[in-house]
């Protein structure tokens, strides 16, 4: 098992100014970090990747799609722009050494049609993601689809649907992830959800119901960890938490009040919580 921390707790733009923070994260005992990959700056990601390598920290990455670059759009030009964006972000993963590119890479974040997904959208998504996975395979990057709750997207909202999507694409470099925050909203049974996607699950976000310190909220962690152990999950347990440090991200994630004492408290207590629960 590997224990990681998503850098969105502090920034959406990891760069040289955060190297001291990366050293702290290594000192706290983490195995790696998850880098926000939202723009194409190859030199920056090369530099960050070099620092991570020096510290002995591994990394994964997280990204999103925009309405103008939407893999499931009915407009072929927008779908092509979505594919181009995914390829650029894969390039940044390769530059930084990120092994996985996670997130809602299937559709535009926060974009709603006023209805559920259509058969055409399902097929557009499969076509676009299959092409992106071909490109990811060339760069030794695993694409990892994340399903989101109904308030953030409409295309993939539960583990069963996300697993079915990646199964149908049937590509060795396209799998899915489980996120305890979204599951807490959408799933009727944590155990059933984890089992439904076990054959496709290659990454896990450990995220509290209020996006704060894992173990200090309302997620059913006993069942979560039991279910993951039952299916023999062995990958990243990656804390994903958000605060008020980034106004744009706070607005996008609907964080309106302070949820934890300090970022260090969340990072250190969260790591202790994951290790205690998993290794007990």
C-alpha cells in the first residue's frame, strides 16, 4: 500500500516555491503526492519531477475537462479539443514522472445538459477515451476515470457505471478509481460499490464527507477499509482534501467555511489515520 497526499490542499500550481513543502511531506512519512495538472508547462513539470525524484517521492496527477474541451460533446470539434487537452496533460504527467492521471477525464466538470447522459454521449466518451488511452500507453501513463456526485457532473455518478464504462472501452491504460467523498453521497452500499468496480479500480481517494481531515467526519471508514481489503486492493490511498487557501477551488468545491485547524494537522493526522486503519 502507498500513502499519498493531493497537493490541491495547498495549490493548483506546484512549482519551485513548493519544494520546501514537498520536503515536509516526505518528512511526515508520505510515499508520494498527487500533482494538479491543469496547464501545459513542460519545463515546470520537469523541474518538479526532478525534485520529487531527489526526495524519493512518487507521484500521480489529477486533471479535469472543460466545457470547451469536452470528450462527450455532440460537436466533433469540441470532442477533438477534449482529446487534445488530455494528450497535453499526459505529456505533463510524463514530464513529472506521474504514473496515473486521475480525475473526471470523461466529461466537462460542472457542465449539465438538464438530463441524464445519452447513448451518443456514452459512445462519444468511449471513442475519445480510447484514443487518449492509446496516447497514454505510449507515455507509460495510466488514465484513471473518476466518477463524481450528481452535483458536479451527470455522466458518471456511481462505481458500477464507471466500471462498466472502462470495461467497454477495454483498454489496458484506462481504468477507474474510487473516491470516498463521492461514494458517501451516491452509493447505497459501500461494500457493494467497491465490489462492483474491483476489477477496474487502480486508485483510491481518501476524502472525508466535508472534505476535511480523514477520520474526523461522517464517512463510514470501517466499511470502507473492510471493503477495500476484501477485494485485495493494493495501490494508492491518496488523501484529497480542500480548504480555503485557493479561492477559485474553494468556490468550485463549495467550501465556504474553515473545516480543519491547519493544513499540517490534516496532512499528519490523515496519514496517521490511514496507516492505523489499514495496518491494524
